[in-house]
C-alpha cells in the first residue's frame, strides 16, 4: 500500500488548498486494527477539520480526486486501500443522495472515528442528534482500547 504516512501528509496538503486560507485542524494519527475480511495491515486514521466554500457534493468529488491523485485503485469494499477520505459532517447539514450521506452513516459506531474526533473536539456532539461523541464511544465501542491503539503525531506502532 505504499508509504501510509506520506499519503496522509499529502492528503492534508491537498485539503489545505480548499480550506479558505485557514489552517487545518487535525487529530493525532491512530494506527488501528483493520475492518473487513482477510489479512490486512493495520490502518492509519485521522480526523481533520476544515472550512471550505465547496458544497458537500463538490467536496466529495474533491476527496475522490485527491484519492485518485494519491494512487487509490478500485478494490472491493472493506479491503486495504492506499487512502480513504470520508466526509463525516458538513456543519449541521444532513445530506442524502445516491453518492453521499452526511453525517457519515457509520461514524457513531467506529472507535477509529470517535477517538480521534474526541481528540480534535473533546465536547463534540452530533449536530443532527445532539448525542455526544463521548457517550457514543462508551455505548457503541466499549472495547475500543483493545481495537486501537497506538498514536503519535508522526509515528505509530501496531500493537496487535
């Protein structure tokens, strides 16, 4: 899958180009166990906050272009990928189209989203439901510490 750290750095660089001149805010990078079938390497996960004038659909298209520029190739669902950029939230908007669901449909079930999200925004609550990310982590991911977890800003180690 190439240099995963470099892929994240390059993705952040591309995202900064649409951030309306503001600095990106980013969580630490977590190395987590993979989701899906078959043997896979651990994943790197990070949550990034940015402000942009792009609408949600245009932002999704930009994410897909960035993934392509970074060498992502088509693969079956839940298999290792060179890079995967998801749109978790777009302010307090809800979006439901054939290609996009915002808030992301599984964000509240995934410790690899909730933990870095809480690092970035400790008091985060879903703008649609009002549920806090901390409560969702405790409720939906009680064993999260065994699923993840090493992190650092620029280095990580797979624990399992």
